């Protein structure tokens, strides 16, 4: 896909003063830093490389190439436990607008999931607002709004603001085929409190249509002796079990340490989200899709 093809799909109007902004917080960051500088503990020596790798792998994914074609450069800043990512805001109810918004959601989903595989847990908010950023400063209404959302997220999740939720609903009404192609109807979910957030799991299955139609590559661990659906289910299951084992170990350690219940419940919630993705009937917490 190139810029001409995007233009044929429908014009979009870029607003460089307003951005779509996400603010992310790494949970338990102080203990990670303390373990990193304590030579008696080697479990956190790779944390810096892991954070960098999580972002680089997300940015280099096939579906993120749309940002190069549109000129909507992704801006990224990491300061201590705080992460800010943004792209210029855009308007338009076209297929191109749907593709760009889906691509940014997938970039965040991949970063989120990559962090989980490194046993790092993040919480965040995704919003829209005035945003100025250069090499030295971020001066941003969008970041403030995203930070306020993050403080309400409670659990390890990235929640969306009302403007983006309504935008997705409009695009779903007019470009359901594009949203389904990207699988974002399986990525945006909510729980009992009504907050809409990004589902970091079932990534391969969500991209089934993209893979089957040749819009993105098959996973590197693809088994040619099995059909597409079987491959994707198995790939996702193995990834989910890996995260689930990390969570079970973390919950046990926190329990042994008599950790505050408010901290413990964050990881129990995430464990149930993994269980729901593996088998919805087995989860103690029920979730539902925003777009249906």
C-alpha cells in the first residue's frame, strides 16, 4: 500500500496541533530499578533492553508501515516508568481513516503484549487533544487527558476516551469490512465498569483475515502442515500460557509477601482476562466486545 492507494480509499484531513496520545505507566517500576542496581539479584538485568525491544518490535510490525505512507510519524518518549506515544490526529469517515486508527491500536496492542512476555505490566490511557512535542519537551493537553485516564484504569490495561470510542463506533457503522479485516472488533473490549480497553491477547487470531488475504505475513512459527485457523489458535494459546505462568508466579509471590490486596487484585484481574481469552466460560470475570 502506498500514499496514492490511501488517497483512493478516501481523503483524510491531518491536524498537526491535535494528536492521539497514549500515556503508559510501568507497574512496580521502583522494585525493577532496585533489583537492577542490586548485583545480588540478576532477574532484572535485561529490563532496559526488554523495554526497547518491546517498542521496536511493535513499530517494525507489518501493519505499522501505514504510518510511513501517510506521514503520520509515531512519536515515542520513555522517561523512567512513563511512556508517551502519539500520532497527529486526523478526521474523515473513510476507509483510510479506519485503517490508520486500527494500525495505531495494533501498535499499542503489540507493545502491550511484548511487555507482558517480558513479565512487565503496564497501565495506560488513550486520548485526543492539543499536543506539542520536540526533542526536549512535551507540552500536551492530550497527554494530561491520557494521564487522567491512566489513573482511573486501576488494572493493567489501556483504556480509551469517549471521543475515540465514538469514532470507532462511527467507523464500524460505515467501514465494518475494514475494521473486521484488521480484527479490531476483537481487540476493543470492556468489563463490568464499562471502560473500553485494548485486549492484548488473541493477536494472531484477530489478524486471521489479514493473513488469509495476503495483507500481512504468516507468523514465523507457522506450521505449513496445519490449516490457518489451527495455526493461529495454537500460536495464541502458547503465548497466553506463557503470560499466564508469569502471572501465577507473580500472584504467588505477592501472596507470600502479604502484599496489599489493592495491588494483588490488579494481577488477578489480568489473569482472568487471559482465562477469558482462552476459554470465556472458565473466567471468573466476564468481558464483552465493544463492536458487535
